[in-house]
C-alpha cells in the first residue's frame, strides 16, 4: 500500500506538470466579467502611448488587475512614479519585440498590445500584470531580498520534487533571480485568488514564502527607496544587461528567448531563461 501511494503521488505530480505546461487550467480570467470602472488612482497609474482598436480591451484587463490590488500598494507605486505603459508594440517605444516587463530604471511596467504580430493573450493579462506589479512592489520594499523570505525560499526550493523541477525551472534559477521571480508570482497569487494551475502549485510548494508575501504589507518598516536597477535582479533587468539594442530609447529592449513555462504563464516578457 505505501508503494501504491507513492506511485499515485508521482502520477499526480506528472499530471500537474502536464496541466501547467499545456496551460489547460490557466488563463480563464473572467473574459465575460462585467468591466469594473477604474478608480481615479488606477487611471493615474496607466499611460497609453497610442490608441489602436485593441487598446480598450488591454486597458480593461490592466485596470481589472489593478482593481485586485489594495490602495496602499498602488499608492506606493504612484509615490515612486511607477506607471503601467500600454503601447501597440515594444518596438514603438524603441525596444526589440517582446512582451510585458518591469523596467526599474525607467519606473515602467510596459504592456504591449501585440507581440510579434499576434495580439497579447487577454485571458491571462491580469495575472501577467499582477506579476509585473509584484516586481515593481519588490523593488520598493525589497521583499525578495529579505532574509526571512530568502530562508523560506531556499528551504522550500530545495524540497521541490524531482518530477516538478522542470515545471518550476523559472522559479529555481540560481542567484537572486529565482527568489525575485518567485516573489513576483506569489504577489500575483496573493491578489489573484481564482483557480490557476501554476499559482495554485506555487502556493502549495512555497507555503512559508507565500506567507511572508501575504504578511508583508502589514509589517511595519517596509517603506524604502526605489532600488537601484543594478541591485534589483529581475529578468527584465538582466535583459537590459544582455540585450544591447537602443540605449537611448525610453525603455531598453528585452532579450528574447522561450521556454514552455514562458508560453504557459504568458508573462509575455519572453525572458524566462
């Protein structure tokens, strides 16, 4: 019986891996939901480079994500002049083609309407937006650098079953990149409570890390200065370092690479290395 239990557990882990990497349970983000009128603060946080026929749909998804976040966090972003920038494409603002990304140096979360000629996936855009907002929030409070979070993350990352490590590869990167990406997605999990295969799995396998993120906003002394770009190792920053491109553009371009996890999460930055 114990052996049967182990075999069933491994089978369930393989099924979960297939579900996550195929996106079967991901991305159903209330496309038919009645749009929520954005607050004045939400409107202030979002900038539109140029309007197209896709802009309203993308803008609604971004505002929908912002409606999930508490005013206190959005106020932190506003105070540090961090904005969500909706653009027809990354190329239009001087970047190499790519998807969403947080750029600490320019205090922008860039949301392109089209990625390599294809419209951005609206279904998962709220989760993408929350993930990138998690990077921006992390750059303010330095949550992923906190020793408590680091200890929890390292402990839990070391316990990920072998069968699941490929699925969680993006969150198990070496150095500070793993904790940074894990923090951002746990931030998204905190405010996106609907079922989502990947976020559900992260919450299950990183419970103490998630608890830290849950309690962070209520912990005294979290306010901090915006972290210098070279000190904040999100994948967006790494892309700035390896990408080259037009350094005089408002936002540096992203390195463009793919993995299955990138396509499933559709965090659309395409910087999942």
